[in-house]
């Protein structure tokens, strides 16, 4: 009877040892499975983060490219505008230069003509002074008139025109009033006497005509 009890206790102890060893073997496997599952979860989470970051980077890159294209279009427009402005400025500069050259050619004789006008004044006074029936005086008068005619014709070839406003309305652009006089037979503001004739070169005044004007 005692031997049978001892045998049963030994058998129970043996089964307990076997069960303990089995539990110990299963524990590391469970730990390994849990660790593997945690690693897999971490990798999945990391993949999600990478995918999200890559998507954000792609979106940012697309926005940068769009902004760059817009800036390029703006720069193209500014460049085209600057090119048009530069062309217009070149044309204006060329036109001004041509006008300056034309004026220089036209009015190169301005001062020269002004120096010749006293000669015309002297010839006119000489013609007016040669009065009388004396043949010698008549010859002098005719000579002076011929010289004056040749001289004024030569000036006319260079577009020098005489301003003789006798009987015309007073024009402050071409005439210089010496005085205002009573002239019952003339309209107000009319030139009644020319003291000195004026001259123009290509339409530009070289010397105004010195005149007397009727009072209003």
C-alpha cells in the first residue's frame, strides 16, 4: 500500500515536470510571436509615414513647379514690355536726331543772313535817297535798285524771305511795333508805316519788321 502511494506521487511529479518544461518552451515562442507582431506593426507604421512624406514632397514639388512656371510667364511679359519700350525709345532718339540734323541744315545760315541784312537796309536807303530828274542821280538809283534786286534774289534761293507788312494787320510773331499813331484812314491795329523790313529763313523769323501801328 505504501509502495503504491509513492508510485502515484512520483507519477504526478513527473507529469508536473513535463508540463513545466512545455510551458517554458511555449513562453519564448509567444514572446517571439509578440515581438514579431510588434515589429511588423512598427514597419507598417513607418511605411505609412514614408508614404505620407513622399506624397507631401510630391505635392510641394508640384506647387513649386507651378509657381516657377507662373514666374517665368511674368518675366516673359516684362521682357516683352521692356523690348517694346526700348524699340520705341530708339525710334524716338533716331527721329529727334534726324530733326536736329534737318534743323541744323535749314538754319545753318541764320547768323550769316542776319549779318547781311544791314547791307539790304543800306541799299534800300540809297535807292530812297536818289530822287530827282538829274540823269546822274537816275543812273545811281537804277544801279542801286539792280544791286538790291540781285542781292534779294540770291537770298531767296536760300529761302530768305522779306517781311514787308505795309497795310497788313499787326502780327506780334513777325512785327515789332515802334509806336501807335492816329490814322483815321486805316483800320485799328493796322501797320501804317514800315520803318525797317523784316526777314525769315525757312519760315523762322530772323529779324522782325519795325512798324508803326494805327491806334484803335
